[in-house]
C-alpha cells in the first residue's frame, strides 16, 4: 500500500484490526501473579459489589491525578491535559467510559490466582471470586486479532518515512523524537532522534508500571490496618501505601463518574472502623487513644513540583488521594496539607459513629507498630494490576508515586523518591530495556529533570506485549483509548484531522510546560499492531501541539507503509 493510503483503503487485515481495537476498548486483563508479602484473604474493606469506587480517580490531565499536565501555570505534568477521567486530571475531563483500575496494596496476594495461560493470554479469575460483571476478553485475543497475517509484510523504513514526512514537518511539533516498532517482536522499524533522551512527562508512568508489575505479583493488594498499641494501651492506624482508600460511603464513591465493580472498588475506611469498633466492643472498650503509623515510607513527602493540587504529599496513609473534598471532580483538586493526619481524623469520626470515642487528637505514632500487634481490622485495595491500569488510564500522579514506592519496597530499596527511582531503573535494566540516557527522579513524570529516549518507551511497550511477560499485560490494557477513554477521551475528535484513528490507538499521554509526549500502540491498515513513541518540545499551545501529534499517529494507522 502506498505511503499515503487513506483509511478507506485498509487491507484485508482491517476487519481483524478493528475487531482487535474493539476488544482493546472493552478488554481488561490481569496477568497471573504470585504472592508478595504475607498471604491475604479475600479483601474485606472494599466497597460492596455494585458500590461505587472512591472518588479518587485522578486523571492525568494528561495525566490525571488531579493535575493538568503542566499547562496550568506551567507546573508540571499535571497530568496531561488529555482528558482524563473524572477526578480528572487531564485537560479534558476524563471520559466516563475510561476503565477504572484498582489500587495496589501492601502487596498481598489477592487470593488464589489461576496460572498463566498460553503465551499472550492470562487465566480467568478464580471462580471463587464472582464479580457480577462479565470479564473482558483476554488480551491474547486482542493481540491475535490485531496482528497481521503471516503473508503481510512489515512496514518499511522508507514507507514509514514517506508516510510521515508531511505530518512530522508540522512546525507546531517543534523538536521531535520518534520511534516506531513492530509490537509482535519489538523490532524497530523507523526512528528519528529515537536514541536521544527527551523529557518524558507522564510517559514516565510506563517505566514505573513495567517495573512495578515485574517486581510485584499483579494480584497483590495494599493493606490498611488498625492494631493494638501495647505501649499506649490504645490503637494504631497503620498506613499500607494505598492512596485510594476512601472515607466515603459506598453509595457515594465514584471512579471516572461511573460505579466500580468488585474488582475496582477501593478499600473502605468506614469498613475498617466498623471492624475495629466491633473488636473493641467485644473486649468491653468504648474509649481509646488513637495514633497513626506512617513508617512504611522514608525520605521527603513533597515532590519537587508539589503544588498541593496535581499531587498530594506522598505518605503511606491517606484517604481519597488526599483530596480536601473527596467528591471533587476538578482537574487539580485541593489536597490536605497533612494527608495522614486527615485520614486519622476521618477514622476517629467513623469510630465515633460506631460507638467508640477517641480521646483527644490522633498523633503520629512514636514508633512503628509491632509486627505481632493484634489486628483489630484490615481492608485491602484492588489488585496491583488494577491499580496500574487505573494510574495509566487516568494518569494519576499520586497513585503512580505510591506504586513506585511499592516497587522500591519489593526491590529492598528505601521507599522514597530516590529509592523508587533506583528500583525502577535497576529493574528495567534487568529486563533488558535500553537505559542509555535514561534519568528518573520520580514515578509520575512530574519532575522536569526526567529523561527517556523514544526507543526505550517502545521497548517497554514491546515487553508488555511479549508472550514471555504476561504479567506486564496491564500496561497495555491500562492505556487510554483514542476518542474513548482516559486522557485520550477527548482527543482524535472530528475536527482534529486524526478522527479516523479513534479506537485504533491506545497510548499514554504526557504533558509539561512546552513538552508533549505520546507512547502506545496503533493498529495499521494491514491490521498489524505497531508500537510508537512520539516526544516533542515546542512553544506552540499545548492543544495545538497535541493535535499535530495525533495526526502523526493517525497517519501510521492509515497506511501499511510498505
């Protein structure tokens, strides 16, 4: 097919490609995972099935997480303004159809998980955990449907160069770095500045997600506990690193503006208070002293670009991602100055509603809770796999930093910004990812000093698609879908010049002041699944630059580029 072939001339692979794209829109698959940390029973603190998830979904504004990717006041990757989900952080409010993913926890296994299936597939969830919602098709099906047949030749460097020459010449793109690869085997097909490190913005979350899923079983969960404190005779609320823990009643919790199923509903602080009150009353206690333990993390709490909106203080104990108003749907909502203290206060109020009086004001514990302290109650987050999907779809900065610290803990590094960056860097190198030029300072991409070459991003995507790494599949299923979900929900629209690629592109967005990035997969005219990474630095308005980028990717979708 000619380099400039339009979408109307898609080859025989088109039907398969469109079918694959449709599955990508609907499908969410979890990789099989083993146990991490202590074994965990079926979660007890999540909102009841059918209840809504906590209103913590921050979207990436092109990154969600309550920030707008760097265009707001030039603060950093506030999320890429790409239309994240509610809670949203994207410039455009996230699309309600975006899939909400769960939240990881102190990594405990989520109960028995079936073994991994054949290459490229994952086993269905255990029958013992019904969810009331139909499970999506396995990602293996998606990749098989989207892949081109054996008689379809790969796009060539010359074909790609000819097809992309005009759109890459758009001055609104500024300085451009591009890499295009065959997702089936990771072979680099075309590059322009592909080895030159550039500011990744929220595409940094791809590195965080791959490392986290490689280090932590996908079915692990993050646990928040209430335990007895022998030193004070009171109780201690122990943070397990779950920023999605919610203080809202189940009927008021939302993720992306839609109800969550049992797999995505966040852990409930109200459920923890109920368990704790029941245990205390059984012992005849109705008045207690409360403190809280945040010893899981170390180092500074505030990100270099912390603004108390795009990201909360990074602490292992918080509720509703530290939002002052847990129901806020703003792109960059106000955050509590002391998220851990606010969580403890909310817990005290919930205990009071259960008939337990907390004496005085809760304070930070003088020492970490004893490992053998009697447990009065505990609640578990959604699985790490779900949390990774959620942080990618909505470009959630706070959740990304939490997952980076979980990766650090799994790698026996300090749970700090520095320890997390070391853990992610070392794990990616172990996986064979090209790391020349890579510099990481955080897990979210808000740091302007991060640097990643386009070729590294396409390698991360190839690993996620590889049959040898089925546990990394949530990296693909969590990517926003052009024109449909997350931070891409409002891109590739009818006036963009890229509308023909809506539904065929699944990619992570990234935005900081003057920086816009996009890395993901696209189904081309032959039905072949390609991976790409497009990184730009420009003085053009962010929306203008993003639209120019979308046209580049749409051109990839419109040709076979032979």
